[in-house]
């Protein structure tokens, strides 16, 4: 993290910048891409299955599914349904 500080006529100016941010975004995108591949190869599965396969929380899986809403859909009832890749 980079921190800059300077005095200005109206007060002070502080700026934080992150050089690691691109790496973090890349890791997040990899998780989303892995989830999409998993859904495509294993249709009709639910979030606990994806969570155990990708070794992450169910909440993360739900967030990633929201990012994939154009590519993924849920079919079936709440009890027996699952996620499918859209064609």
C-alpha cells in the first residue's frame, strides 16, 4: 500500500493506493471462472456442492453466482433444483 500526505490551503490531502489490488481482482475472477466451469460440467447441483468442491464459503458461491447471472440459471424447486449453464 502506498500512502501520500500533503498540506493544502483548504486542509490536508491523503491518498491511499494499492499495488496488490490487481492481484486480488485476478484471484476473484479466477474463482468466478472456476465456478462457471464447475456448473457447466456438473449441472443440477446446488451451492453446498460447489462450496465443498471449491473449498470456499456458501456466501462466496452466492456472490459469484450473482456475477454469473447472465450465464447461469437456477431450475427446479427450492428443494430439488439446481444451477445450469445457459446456452
